């Protein structure tokens, strides 16, 4: 999936799941949109669906520092490029 397609999908998720319309790609999601740790867990579940695999504990821990849409896109691209230890069955 190309970055523009990925960006469109992530923005759809933010609109549908979190009712956040058109967040800036470099906006701090927590400060600007009250995106909290519960939302982050829900987003990780959406990322698992998008990638069609379960994230490892280490991959989930890595996501804890993410604050912006661009960081989410970088994170997903990195996950997609890496070999998966666990895939959905």
C-alpha cells in the first residue's frame, strides 16, 4: 500500500472510530484532539486489521511514543516492511 493510500485509510479510521475530522499530519493527537491511551489501544487493533496480523508486545510497546499521524504512517510502513513473527490465522 502506498503512503497516500495508507494516509487516506488512517484518516478514515480517525473519522469513523474517533470522530476526529481532518487532523493535521503533524498535530499532537493527545494535545489537539484528546486522543488518549484507550484510543491508542483501539487504533492498534485497527492497525492489526489493516496489516492482517497480530502485533507483538514489542511492536505495541514501540507505538507508545507515537504522537502524530505522520508517526503512525511511519510506524505502519515499518511494520509492513518487517517480517512478521505472528500472523492471523
